[in-house]
């Protein structure tokens, strides 16, 4: 596996199609789709500052990272993604994704997030924003371990 550490990227699609890579202490500045059509990435301690960071990606692990407000519409059409210990500040963050695992995440603005997704598991999260989980299937979480400050879709199995 290739390792990329302590770099700053900007511009359109700087790491388009990247695979089998560990990204650590990276900042993605202004520029759309920095990791479009990627696969098998481990992303650690990374900051996403602008739009569409992970579209059409597969087998992604994210830890200790931040998706800032302007990274809106950030994770669409992506499958097999896990995010741990991360700050998710952007609205419309997940769309049409499958097999999502979230643990110890904070959604400061989850407005219109997690739409039309499948197989979502949420643990130890705080979710703020309206219309979370619209038209999603098999969304599981526990109110004991999560704080929801949003209107949740009727399709969700969050108890």
C-alpha cells in the first residue's frame, strides 16, 4: 500500500482514481472532487474543505478527520465506507451510498443527509439537522448511544 503524508492539495480532482493508499494528515483545499472514483483508501487525520470529496468510491476507511461546511454533497454513490472519530460539518453529506458504518461522529449540520442510502449503522453519534435519512433503507442506530436533534426518516430503524 502506498502512503501519502502531510500534503496539501487543491484544484479539480487532484487524486482522481487513486487506489490502495493510506492518506494521513492531508488537507484538501479549494477544488472539487479530490478523491473521485477511488478505492481501498485509509484516510486518517485529514481535512476536506471543498465540494464533493468522495464520489463513486469503494472500500473507504476514514478516521479522525473533518469534513468542513463547504465539503457539502461530500459522499455520494460510495459503497463500503466507515467513518470513526470524525467531525462532519457539511450538509447533504451522504446520497445513494451502501454499507455505511459511523462510530463516534458529530454531524453539526446533517440537513438533507443520508438520503437514499442502504445498510447504515450508526453508533455513538450526535446528529443535528432536518430530514436525516430520507428514503434510506436498513438504517440502524440506538438512541442510547446517539443524540438526534433532527427529523428522522420514517424508514429508519433508530430506536
